């Protein structure tokens, strides 16, 4: 997914019915920024934050301020504006997907129940706030937390459920799953004698 497509998909403000009290936030990275000016050095902090309700809604944001708590607060406010709904399958993801942003690549694979979140650093925090409890991940390329988070969200945005795939292919959900219409009906000779 290119940077422009990711920017456009996050720029569309979708009002989601998410209870603000259900939202959990997690700080991924805090960076100290120094700007050299005529009178000396101006010190400020930038914070990268993810927000989610553990039920398939997540967002990320960045805030800058002179103090760390203010930077985190600004990041949380921006993350709440960028909340997106994710297509999940139970406590995992429906299919394998690779998200790209810059030189960061994040591979997400569905996992069976009880596997847990096999992820490191920024990807783990995104999975936890999104409510994905069983997933295998691999972060490839750069380890810059900003690009890794954006690559993770690019991967999560490209997840499709069966109904979407069936609609784009002009097929039914059963045809996509590989079932013939005969398999769905009652099997002959299976009627119970009541």
C-alpha cells in the first residue's frame, strides 16, 4: 500500500459508534526533539500513541509538545480521530496479509485459538489495543516505530471478509468458501422419523 493510499484512507473521517470509556491507549515511542534557534535550543517531545477498544477498532496518532504528558494527550486525541474498524475473524484475522509503508514491511498471519500474539514492539501494542488475541507477525525492513505502525495499519486496512470478496467477484459466499449449493441443503436419507 502506497503512502498516499494510506494517507487517503486514514484522512476519511468515519464516525464510529465507539464508547470513549472502552478505549485503551498505549504509548509506543517518545522522542526528544531539539531545535537550535538564535537564542539557544528549544526542547520538545513527540509521542506516538495507539488507541483501541479491544473489539476491532483501532487508530494511531502523533503529538508534539514541550512536556511529555501534553504530547501523549495530543497523540491520543489524534488517534481517536483516526479510528478505523477492522475486519476480524473471531480473535484472529481472516487471512494472511503484508503491509508496507516506506521501507517497513509487516507480515500478519492468522493463528489458531490459544496461540497468543506472537509479535514484537510496536506491532504487539497495535494488536493488543485492536483486540486481536491470536496472530503471528513478522516485522521486516526498518525498525522505525512510526513506519512499523503505519505498515501494520496498512496491513489491517487491507483485510477483507468473505462477503466483500464475494461481492467483488460477483459470487455467493458459499462459492467463495468452496461449497456447492447441494452441500448446504439437508442430505438425502438424513430425515429423522419423528
